[in-house]
C-alpha cells in the first residue's frame, strides 16, 4: 500500500501531514507531543508489526494500551496507508479487516466497522484521499473509492464511487451534491479542497494558502 521508508521518516511525514492539514497547528514539537491522532498512528505501526509477525496477543495488548492513551481504537490487523491524519480523534474505531488508503482524513467519532460476526473481510476499504466527516459510520465490507467524501454523521452501508459524496442516514450517493447537502457533508470546505468539489469563490491562482481541514465539524 505504500513504499517502505524508515520509521523516523514516516514519523516526520506524519508530523508534516498534521501541520499541512490542520490550520490550528503551529509547531511540529506540539504536534509530536500532543496530537493524539498522530500518536494513535504511531502506536498502530508497532502493534501491526507484532500482529503480522505472529505476536498477535502482544499486538492486541499494544493496541488496547494505545486506546487508553489516545481515545482511538485501531485493531492491530487493520491496514493503514501513509499520511493518514485523524483530526481530533476521540472515539475513532477502525476494525480488524479495514483498509485505509494514502492521504485519508478522518474526524472524531468515525467508525470503520462491521455488520457481521463472521470471520473474513467484514470492514470497509477506503481509497486514497478519502475524507470521512465527524461521527460518520462506515459499516461492512464496502469500498469507498478515491477522492470520495462521507458527510458528518452519515451511516454508510454501500459502495461510493470515485469523487462522489455520501450523506444522510442511510447515506445516499451524490455525485454533485446540492448546496444544502454540501454544507453538511465532508465536501463542505473552504477554498482549495479538490478538483471534484471546486469552490467558485477560490482565490486567484498563485495565492499561497494552507490546505483546509474544516469540514463542518
């Protein structure tokens, strides 16, 4: 899912990702010491290594320690891509067979859960650059394609095509969400989000800006 680089370079990449995606971030040191979403990813890498090397009990124990420390529960069997950013983070749950792509953004209260107790693939797969709004539940072995957006508090139980937005309970797919839907979905950002949801009020080309992270949370 990602090119292999050393743990230190990965950690620095995570810090840069948080700095880029969170407009409230002011210091790399503060991110490294206090951002629970970043810490949860770091803990998961260690637990995932133990899980994949036959030390499943130790991996599970490590993941539970991380849960107590961060408020974020990631099963050690889950597969996470690079530059994942969990903003705020409290209450996020990621199940055992979940697969998360690169450059994904998750807000607090997100669940990547299952709908069955049977073994096998039972958790979601998120493509690259997916954004999942606060409180959203993505349930079952669904596939959320690249550049999709899941609205805040949505309950998703079906696949989402590339670049689409899913909103509501149960979530409905909107390739071109209305203004009202966009203002309650993870696609509702200030300027510069993506080519799929351009902002007509975006500043002129060449104006320096930071990537927004305020998805109407």
